[in-house]
């Protein structure tokens, strides 16, 4: 059963702004298919830092250890939606049992390994299994409502994300850009899988009319625009500080709405900025090579064990134990939030008691670059927009 997000009562400070905001299409109107993020109800079992940990757990499930001992070993319990004995039997019968082992988003900038299947999870979500797991896709993850003081609740993923991805308390909903069709017979009798944009025809008609553009006959995309262009445009607008400030009250009350512009030049300029943001937030080294141009250092030898996570603003250092720290960490980047998470701090605190590998230290420094660049791009997006509301 999908949990229902609590209703929060917000009173808009300016009724005229609220009326203006409701004229924009909602994400629910733009993307016909959306779904709450996955829920394992046993993260310590279904999610791991390393792929090898998942493989070891599955092999133990496929072995002869009694169920009672496995429950104790994994820290699991049977419930209405999941039964260990049933899932063990299913796993043993599956000749391609390793196929569901894949990377998932766990928290912003924190990718982990999972067994993305009902074998380990209560709710992997059929929409995520069909349209995102092992697929090429982009998704916007947002919350429907939030009690946070500021709205900063939009983040991209290209792998499945959980129901607590954007906020710990408020359900995170996934809006995929593409939908994948089932296998169908082609003209020559061959089997193929296709995909099409998860963009409503009503929205595409409105966008094309706004931009004064003709539409492609198959899906209704404005001619000259791709589905990714539209995704990137929306992502950029959602990161505009002016948008977040102007519609702050309304953004906390329901799924965000995307204002459209009639200015083609502005649309393309914002789409380019959105594409840069997406590349940064996915740590895509090919499209955002600057993420490897570190602004920080981690050079003092030691155990690399995360024992404490503390920021020293005077020296701009993030300490992980008594001897070791990251240097030259900008204060604004350290305090940067995505949704309900202070990203740099959260990533490290989730690794308390673990030793950071070389790859871990490199990854964290890439996060710092990505968030520092995000701050720059947000300012540039605001500078592109001449006035609100968009014209």
C-alpha cells in the first residue's frame, strides 16, 4: 500500500502570486506516469556500499542455512508483504538471479548497490522496474509537500531512487522522462523494445503554442526540440533562485509547476543551463569534465576512518577523524542543501565507522565541485531571466 503524504496547511503570503502560479502546468500534468520511490523496508539487507556485499548475501540465501539463522544474520523479519522462505525459493529457481543487481540512488550524490527485486524489497515499484531499472532514462525527483523553510526539492537521477530520496519524512516521487514499451513484433517479425517520451499531449500542445512552433506528428514534440531539451528547461527553471523565492509558499503545498516562456532564445538558453546541471548532478565526467578539477585536498596520511564529521569554517576544513580532513571546502558548498539533506555532511556521516577508499575520497571531492558549480549555474540561470512571470 502506497503511503499517503501528510497534508500541510500553508497560507500563501500573496494571493495574486498564488493565482499566477496555478496557471503553470504541474509536473503531474506534464508527466502522465509518476510513482513514489522504492521502499525496501530492510535497507541493511537490500542495499550495500559494494556489489560484492549484495552477491554474498544472495549466495547465502541460495544456500542451506536455516531461515531463522538468516533472519538473525540479516536483521530481517517476515511481514505481510515479504517472506524469507518464499523469496529464497524464488531466488534458487532463477537461473539469471544476478540480473537485478544494479546501482541505485540512495541519497543525493550517494549511489549504492542493490538487489532491485521483490526478493529483497517490499516495494521496488513496477514503474521503476519497467522504465528505469537497467534502462537509459532521466527522472526528476520531487516531494509533493514539505515543511522545509526553503524549497530546494528537485533532483535528477538516471537510476531508481527511494521514497526518502529528497526528504526523509515526505515521500519522494519519481517523474521519468521516457516510458519503455513491452516487446512487440516489428514489420519483419523481429522483436524490439521501444521507448517514448512521458510527456502529455496536452502539455506539448501548450508548449508548442507558447513557442509558436509546429509539432512532430508522432509524439507532438515541438519541431526542433527533443524530450531532453524540455526536461533540461524544466530542471533549470526549478533551480532558478527567483522562481524558488517568488513561489515559495505554493511550492511547499503541492507538486511543482513549470512556468513556460514564449521566448525561444530564452527557452534554449535555459535548456543549456539545465543540461549542465543534469551532468553535474549525475557526476557525468564526459559532459561535465570540470568535476575532476578539485577545489579541495585530502592529502594527510592516516586510517581514513570516518569517526567524526565536523566543519571548521575558520580553516575551511572538514574533519573525519583527529588527524585527517578535507581542505579548502567552501562554506557555502558545505552548507548546500538538496531537499532535506545537507549533501556534503550527509554523505560523510552515512559512512561513520567505515574507512574511506581512494575512490571514496575522490567521489566526495567531485560532489564539492558539483555543488560549487551548481551555485554558479543557479546565479547564471537567474541572470538569464529578465523578469517574473516568464514571458
